[in-house]
C-alpha cells in the first residue's frame, strides 16, 4: 500500500470532462436515493440508476468491472461495500449505501451515499451523519493540506472526537485516485498513519470515501466474491465524492454545487473551472 505510486495529473479540460461525468452521476444518485423506499428491491434501484446514465449518454464504470454484474453497489445493513443488487426488498429501518460511477468520453466519476429507509434508528442516523461529515472533513483537508495523508488524519481526528459510542473506521478499504480509470494511485487512507503520501498539487483527482461501522473492524467477503460484511453483524455506512485540485483550489465534481454548501461550514470555498 505504501510503495511509491505514479499519479495521473489532469489538465483543466480533463477535469471539466470529469465534472460532466460527476454531474450525471449526481443526478443518477439523486433519482436512485429517491427510489429507495420500503418494498423496493435493490435490483430495481440498479435499474433506476442505469436508466439515468443511458439517457445522459454515459456508461457505468461498475458494470463489468472485474465481472461485477450491476451498475451500482447496494450494501444493506451489515454489508459494508460492494453489495450486488438483486432480489432483496428494502425493509423499514434498513440502512443502505448506494455506490455508483459514470464515465463520459473516457473520464470517470465515483460517488456514494447512505440512505435510511422508512423509520430510522437513532444510532443509524448518527452513523450516517458522522460518516458523511468525516468525508467532508477529508475533502476540506484536501483544500488546506500539503500531502494526501492529511486527508486520513482529518477524517480520523473528527471521528475520534465525536461524543458517544465509538465508531470504527475500516482500514482494509480506502479511497483512491481517479481519472482515466476508476481506481488508480494514490491510495487515500481514511485514518491517521505515518505515511504522508503524494504532495497535493493541481491536477490531482481523488475519490474520498470513508466507511464507518458501529462495531468491530473485522470484515468478511461473502460467497459471491464481492459483498463485504461486518463479522459481528453491526451496521455500516459509506459516503464518497470525487474531488479535483486545480490552480484555483478544489472542486467537488460529484456534488451539484461543487461542494459549496457543506464546505462553507468548514471555512473552505470550492472553485469551479469555468
């Protein structure tokens, strides 16, 4: 994980194309999240997402990736990541992470949101809220930090500071570089470590995606060779955005407002490339 990795830096025009993919993805996730209701199957959610991408002339970067059979990952309750859409019908109180990506003209975007279906459990609301806020703390660190490792430190510091029952930050699954491929260097850790990582500079594009759990950090992969679950059966949450660094600052490519509303709370102003 900590070996030197060759990072792909993007031009302003390439970042603009990634923004196109990011906006399509944001719209697709908007519609998929809105469709996540009691009685709806995860396969139906996959169909909603795929239809939006098709209408926009984009393609899913998940479908067919190492044989993955769907356009999104739907990870329900104790499923952490990489859940495969299927016959499961959402129940009242379920918590589901919906993770998807879109490609336009060869440039990728990647984003995830957690949704609570029906009547939420307070502990699940807290889990999702803290995970989302941790993501935004990591994004803010991309704007103010010097090295990619500063992102994980900011996420870890925030999660550790939250009052109440401790939440665990998964270490086996991390964020990543993104551009001409969905997954590329560098690794973006979600926890504090002694590894500084590459220097933050213009052209760097990252998918920042903390995954938090209510219990222990041990996970296992199901027989489908994709779905990752918590061993203790406790619930999980994932939030993710694709973010670009350019000469003027940072730009959250998969947020409709570029991240303006949430980053303002943290003293950061995202800057779009016009």
